[in-house]
């Protein structure tokens, strides 16, 4: 497993002083060369099963607009999904949607633990350190925001939703953001859609938000809205306004 040695995260916007920390767990489709593409076709390795399409471009722009640091994953979620604990069956998926993942099939406990240790642990240690730094430098509460994208068609079902605002147990920002979107009338939005905590997708929110007593929200954007850099930046500009307004209404965070 030494062949997996690759920086599992990058920290962008480290100088940002806003009481906000952005996390993009699925920012990259990169699979370390020694894993031989996990036995997948080129098409599968670049599809949404490997990463959140457009999420990194959106996260970078949002980091700049909000003046907030960003921790971004640099290894495909197919190698290890940093939004899942080790005990989750899909932290190293043997199949993702319609695609079997040969390189993940039949892994032993030691191999699974090694991927956890080399990818999950340093990634989340970095997130914790960035949150510590923002908390130390802020007079008010810090907000944790995770950024994701979802595919327009999932298991043959079309999703019409533009945005989802998800939460683990504290829903004040998700509810406020959805209300702001309804008022603005530019994009369709809903709370805990197209996923919810019961789907196991709020792991990072719980780990870095709820467990520390910090407000948090997970933002899901339909990936055809952000699948080019220009589109991703437009959506990020839109979200910067929505999230800043929502945080203010919820009594969390500061102005962008």
C-alpha cells in the first residue's frame, strides 16, 4: 500500500479569515497509478462515480468569494471515500451504481485499513486543523460547509432539483438557505435532497460540525449546472450570496 503515497488533500485559501471552513471530499478523480485504474474503463474513471464533477471549480470560487479556507480531496472516492467511516460498506465500493470496481473487490481487512490510514486519516486531520485555526481567529461561531455535486440521472431516474441543502442533526442553515433560494426564485432547492443523513452522506458534517458544536451544511449541486469552469463559477457566486444570507439569518458566521 506504500504505492498509494500521494497527497490525499490540498488546502486552498489558507489566508481566508471568514468564520467558515469549506470541505470538498470528492474533488478529484485521481487514482494512484499503482492501482491500475482499479480495473475500470477510462469512461468510468472520469464519470461521476469517481468524483463530484464540477465541485472543485465551484469550491475554489466559493473559497475566494467568502474568504474561507478550503480542504479538497486529491484522490478518487473510489479508492477511499473520505465522506464515509471505515465501517461503511461503501467507503471502498466494490460496485458503484452500474459499474463493478474490480480493484476494490475482495480486499482484506489490512488493505482496507491501509487505505483508511493513508487517505481518510490525513484528510480529516487537515480539516480538523483548519477548523481549529479558524475557531482560534474568530470572535464568532465557525460554520462548516461541505460541497458536492450529484448526477442528473441516477439509476435511470431523472432529478429535476438544482440544489440540495443537507444537515446531520442541526438544520438551521439548511432550512435558511432553502428559504433564501425560494425567495430569490432562480434555482430550485430543497432540504435533505437528493440525499439525507439516513443515506450516510453526512459523515463529515457530524464529524466536524455536530461533534464540535458547530453549525454545518452540506451543499449538493446538480452536476450539469457546474460541469465547466465558467458554469461552476457562476453557481459559486450565486451560492456565496445565498449562504452568507442564510448564515446571517441563522445567527452563524460572518459576512462575505
